[in-house]
C-alpha cells in the first residue's frame, strides 16, 4: 500500500493522471471521428478543462525533488 504521507509522489502522480486522462479523451474523440461516431456535447470542453487543470497543477505544485536536486 502506498505511503499516504508521501505528498510529493502523490502530487506528481496526480499531474500524470490528469495529463493521461486528457490525452485519452483526445484519443477517443479522434477515434470516434474516424469511425463516424457522434461525440456528446461537452466532451471536448471537458477535455479542455482537464488540460487546463494539468497545466495549472504543473505551475502551482513544486517539482518532486530527487536525490540529485539537493
């Protein structure tokens, strides 16, 4: 079980998860378009919100410090 007190790792994981979610939504929208399938209203704005959230998280969260960054 991950250490719940490892805040830097959890923050980094959050940024990665949000970025991955935005990328996956984008990929699925393109795939739906290629298959001539409709995309529900709000999907693209939701993806844009995920991208903005990922950018904001990267700006406000301090980078995780590795062993060589002391």
